[in-house]
C-alpha cells in the first residue's frame, strides 16, 4: 500500500506542479534575494570576508545581488538556463565555503551559520537540478 501511495503522490505532483512553475517560483525567490542585496547592502557589508578587501565590501554585496537577479532573469526568460543554473550553484557553494563554514565553530554565530549553510546548499542543489533539466 505504501508504494502505491508514493506512486499516486508522485503522479499528482508531476501533473499539478509542472517543472516550469517550480522554476518560476525558484527564480522569483532568487530575484527577491537579489533585491534584498540592493536594499540592505549596508547591513550585509559585515558578512563579506576581510580577505576580499581588494574591493569595497558594499561592491561585493551589489555584485552578489546582480548575480542573483541575472540568474532569476535567465530562469524566467528561459535563456541560458544551464549556464545561469551552474553559475548560481557555484556562487551559492562559495557562500557556504567562504561565509558560513568559517563561522560554524563560533559559539555566537554557529547555529545561524549552520542554518544559512544548509539553506544555501539546498538552493545550490535546486539550481543544479534546474540547469540539468535545461536543454540549452
């Protein structure tokens, strides 16, 4: 019976939530994160690692927001989806390695760093799925 339920749910999800809808929701989320980078740049400056100091921290935040918006546009317009998906995944994995992982040992920031790390890793893998499903 359990296997039958899984098949029924899988069939229902595939018929009621097409991949294009999922891609659009993901794109809208990335676009919103990109807008937040522009609106809240001053608050995010403290997250930029010191070793990236060859550019002002605020520039890094704006570049990140631009990358998120560019990926969202590619997903929505269905143009260069494969490239955008892989580049977005790379950026998100770099966030995991450069921003969140170094904070895991910190007693104050550790729990939030783990949450952010898992969020960004999950989003990166969704981006890979979208890229893999794309034909171009």
